[in-house]
C-alpha cells in the first residue's frame, strides 16, 4: 500500500480473501499448506480462464488486469515443473507401481497427484498419465 503498487495490492487482496473464505468454509481456523496451495492454484486457474474470455472478446484492459493478478499469485506458489520433468516423474511412478492400461487410470492418478501436488497442473498430469497408460 505504501509503495502505491496497485497491481500487487489487488493480487494480495485476492489471496487474503480466498484464504479467509477457505478457513470459514471448512470450519477450522488452521489450514494446511496443501489446502493453501490448492486455493492459490484455483485463483490462478480462474485468472487464466477469465483472461481467455477477455482475449476472445478483445478486452485488452481487462485481460491485462487478470494477467497482472495471475503473476502476483503465482509468486506464492511452489515452482512448477516443466512438462518434460513431469513426464519423467510420471513414467517412473507408473513403472514403480506397475500400472499398465487404462483400467489403472484411477489408481495411477491418485498416486501421481499425491506425489506431484502443487508442482504441476492437474490437467497436464491427467493428459500425460492417459497417454502413458494408453500406449
């Protein structure tokens, strides 16, 4: 506030609001780090979806606001793994646990998500697991 950085202020207010809302929803006043990361990931996902809509509607002013807030929120998330790193980790996990075929998709997703929680996008994880199990 003192630095008059309105972009950062908007982003931090969004984070604070979402965390306070999550605390009141669950009924407990203490959130685990995993839940906080999921809340932040949800905020980033919302900003990305809004940005896509604004881009389609040629609303550059609103698009810029969403992208700025997304950048601020992403600063507080753990570093995301690249697609190649995720592929290597998933391949190793699938081999380690003996998952093969689409019949193991649910078990594989559960195992992979527990290992890569917060480090990679869920949609990307699902695509990679599905491609490995299908082949």
